[in-house]
């Protein structure tokens, strides 16, 4: 599952992806962050990225945060954040993910941030 957090405002653009997937029996987390003040974002705007293997406990935490969430057609909101879903890794498939609760969403975002910065 690929969750992409995008924020596009008048003055700056942000693109943050968090990928959780299983490869060769291993639990994997990868991320990429792009940002600039002029938009649109390109590969030249990558400010951080990385990939790491997750422990069983870290994977189970991810599963617990998405459990009970729903997938719906993506609504375009203009400015602000959109969490999109990419089920097969080929790009956003026009759906967005809604967490079962605000608490799960916040915990998920904090965990992703901590994982992404644990590599530094």
C-alpha cells in the first residue's frame, strides 16, 4: 500500500510519500519528500528519501493504524492535505484513504515521520 500526502498552497508545494509493502517476505517502509516554493515538484526537489526493513512489531503497528479505515473516491480540495491510495505501486488510482479515527491518523503520521528520520 502506498500512501501519498500532498500539500499544495499558493506559496509552496510539498509531496511526501510513505510506502509500506512486503517484498521477498520482508516488511518494508520507504519514503520520499519533495518540496519547493515555486511548484510543480520534480525529482530535483527531493529533500529526503530512504528505505528500511521493518520489524514484525513495526509492521503490526502499521496494520493497526489502517485497520478500520475506508477508501473512497478522491475529492479535490485545492489547498490542504490529501492522502491518496496506490494499491499496486503504479501511481494514484483516484482513491483516498480515511483513517477510522483522528487518533489513528495522528499516530500514523508521527510514526512515519519517526521512521523516516530514524535513518539519519
